[in-house]
């Protein structure tokens, strides 16, 4: 059941290799058009290696700072921190990932970090406001699976290849168009053959990024299904993730800090468009409605249950899970939803959650929060320059 | 000559298979041990939270003594059960869970207490600790299932048999009370 990490998913490996070959092809084709195929190959590999190093050592901090994520501790938002820890335990992860929060009303979340010992989970404030405990748990379980299965490493490997291809093709095609193909074009004779080579190179430059992107999307979608299945297994409660996805997809906010490069990291595609065809090749994520349908038709919490739910929704098609993950798994019982299981624990409502997150955001931007006995919460900026402050409602004075 | 090489090759392959299977079994056994350690960490956390909880609740006038004492007693029993085997510990912890659930159900009748900031923070920690205990138990049982499957199934069972791997024990909740969700009554206590 926990073997899926080790059973190196052969299909993913083949797809990554295909992207690599595409990269070599682009490099070689470009070099060939300029007169030296091997030189082009070397340049492509050098660019790729540099980008890989940057992505490996700096990728997570670049992503986190680009999305303006703030790190939080166990006391800042106890519920979120506890849920991350719960999912860390149920996934059997060795080290607690860092928890980040992004001030953005669009509900979304992502995981990053090159290996399970150096991982981070980031959620937006919109997500914390909208989701209850079970739903949040489902989302965090999904992210935890990305960490546990080393999806982040795989996806950054792929996006680096994709990025290199795009860069090479962009500069290459322009160089070809404007220089007319390097020094060969100045020599006389064989003009026709020359033209054909340049035309072929230009076509390659145009098609390669598109193919690379399609492969990238295919890998990404597969990992999303895997993560959904793992979340159901970790939480034993697929309804949590299903209803979270429903809430996330019904939101009309667009994530401010996301861009094309970071899109596959999020739990739900930040660039979804309404009314788009259901099975879309050009998406990093499977259609949300389909993910919800699969989760809701699961009969138990195991990978085998996800597999059969998937083929039910897809009318026969299946094979989403690696075969080794299905060995020796019987149907796993669901658990009860948190609101029923935890007696005497009133689930905080939408309003309370919004207040909680808003207070946290004030605190994170340097404000001090002083609760007044009349129920008002005073938000005091750090550089107020006074020793005490008066409550605007009841007039009590508070020391800062 | 060829026959000799074939025989040597087969022996070599068997040896490689043996090594890989053995290492796989060791890894799974370590995972089981590790998962057990995780449960212990969470159980200890719960034991540490209970004195806090009792202190917070004690301050409230005429809070049911019997319920509080039951929790304290169950905690002491659970602490003594540490190191007395999976079965004994599971039983004691199951009873502690039951006592805690009853306490939290009783709290429903005290609106002041429910609004107390200290108590609310404590309640989040308690709820989460309960979740963490059940998730670590879940991971432990999954690990044991995995390990036992490997020990029982062919061909790894041969290696396990020769090297003497023993099956792991599941952490099962004996106290039925813990599984049932107690009905919370919102009626005031009868005088």
C-alpha cells in the first residue's frame, strides 16, 4: 500500500525521457541549422544543467517568495498547523514540513521542496476561511502526497526541461528567421537543401514546445489523481477532499501570485476557465468535477478503491495506479466526519474562521492584537509611539 | 562447463533475490517500529495535556467531580500500562479516550466554560491529539499489514521463514465505548 513511492512509475519515467529526447532534438536541430549539431546539443545541455541546479537548490524559496508566502508556527494558526501534523503522521512522513500562509482570497494550496525532509506546504487565507476541518484535512493530505511521492522533484525536473525547450525554441526560431541560418546561407549551391533544413528546423522550433507542454500536462494530471487517491487513504475520508474541491472550484477569485510556471504546484488549476471542455489536453489538472465524481464513488479508502472508482467514472478505462500499489490491499473502512467524532467541539463557522485568518494576517504584518473586555479586538500598529490605547467602543484603556 | 555457469548464475540470482527481499523485510520491520514510536509520542502528549485540562475545568463551580476523577484515574492507569505490550496499552488508552469523551460531553452543559479562551485552545489541542493518535494508529496498522503480507506471501515468506521474522501485532481498540459516538445531551443536569 505504501510501495507506490518505490515502484518508480514507469510511465512517468518514459514521459520524462520523452521530454529529454525532445530537448536533445531541439538542441541538435538548432545547432545543425547553424552548421554544427553537436555544439547545439552541448549548449542545450548546459542551459538545462544550470536551470536544474537553480531549481534544485533555490526552487522552493523562489516559489514561496514569488507567491508572497509567510511562514507560520504552531501558535499562529493552531488548527492548520495541527492538521498538517496529523497528515504528516498518517502519511508516515519523517519530518514536519514548514507551513506557510498566503494572503489571497482565492482558495488554493501547494506543496514544495525537493525532498521529503525539506518540504513546505502553503495555503491561501481564502482556503482557511472557506474550508472546515475535514475539508482542510483532505487538501493537506493531497499536498502531503505530493511531498511523500516526490512529485515536487519530478515536476520541477519536467518544468526545467520544458523551460529549456521553450527558451531554446524561442531564441532559436528568431535567430533562424533573421539570420537566415548562420554561415551556411552565405555559401552558394545547395540552396534548396539548405532551405529545407531551415524550414524543418523552424517547424521543429514551433512544434517542440507544444509537444513538451502536452507531455508535461500528462505527467502532471497523473500525479494529481495519485495525490487524490493518497489523500483518501491518509484521511480515510474522501468526502472531505471532494467537498473541498467543490468549494474551491465554485470560487470566482483568481489567484494573484500564480503564473504558468507555478500552476501545476497548486491543488486546483489557478487558471481554470469556466465552461471549458471537460477532458482538456492543455490543462495541468484533471477536470475538478471529474475528480469529485471519482472521490464520491469510492467504496473504501484504499488505492484499489480509487482505481475501481476511476474506472467506474471513466466507463472501463483505468490503470491510474501502479500495479504494485494494489497488491494485498483490501477495502479500507472510512472514518466518521470530524464534526460527529469530536464531541463537544463546535466546528468554527465561516465567520469565526474568517476572523481567525484576518487576525493572523494583521499580526503577520506587524500589528498587535489586544482583546478588550467588551468583545472588541484592537489592532495596534507596531510603530504607534504611545504606551496605551483606548478602546473606541467602551473607552477602557489598554497598555500596549 | 556451460552447465556449471548456468548453475552458478542461478545461485547468484537467488542470492541477489534473497538479499533484496531480506533488506525489504528489514525496512518494513523498521517502519513498524517507527510507527509504534509515533503512537507513543502522541499518547504521551495526551497524558501531558490532561493535567492542564483538569486544572482548567476544576475552577468551575460544581463541575462533576466523578467525571474529572475518572479522567485522572484513567490517565494514571494508561501511564502505568506503558511498556506492558501492545494489547495492554491499547486497552488502557481506549478507556482513557472514553473518559475524555465523556468529560467533553459534560462540558456542553457549561456555556461559560465553553467560551473560555484557555479551554478553547486546550480543546483544539485535545481534538487534534485524538486525531493524531488515531492517525498514528492507522499508519502503524497499515505498516503491520504490509509487513505481515510480506511475511505470509510467496516468495518472500521463504526468506522470512529462514531468517526468523515474526509477524507484527495490530493496535486494536478493545474498549467498544471509544468507537461509539456518545449522544450529547443539551438538557441541563437534573437536580
